[in-house]
C-alpha cells in the first residue's frame, strides 16, 4: 500500500479554513484567561471540521474540504486553531492594554 502524497498547498488550505479562522479568532478574543484558549481551539476545530464536511457533502466547492476518502489534516487544523485562538486572545489583550 502506498502512502498518498498531497502537495503542500493542500496542507496550507487546511490551516486557512475560513470557518476555523473566524471561530478561533472570535472565541480567542472572548476568552478571559489563557487556559480558555485551548477550549476555544478545540471548539473551533470541531465546528470547522463538521462545517467543512457538511459543505463537502452538499457538493459545494470549499477551500479545505473534508470527506470520507480525502485528507482531513487534523494535526494541521489543530495547530492552526490553537494559533488563531492565541492570536485573538493576544490581540484583545494588546488593545485592552492601550486603552
């Protein structure tokens, strides 16, 4: 059995899923403590994967599709969700510190 090869651009699209970005940034922004950023990342990951799967099941083109025979790139999506949530949390703290 051969291991499938996916170009790096497919891996990058998994990190730039629009639902993942929007939800992780918003939940990271609303987190009151840094520990809650991890919960925000998990929620953003779950919702974005389910949304991507539903959109893919409908046959609508999506930048980061999830399907039963395609790659899900969970490690890439997980790290991206955490980084986007940290960015949202840090942006709020930076803006709050200036006010």
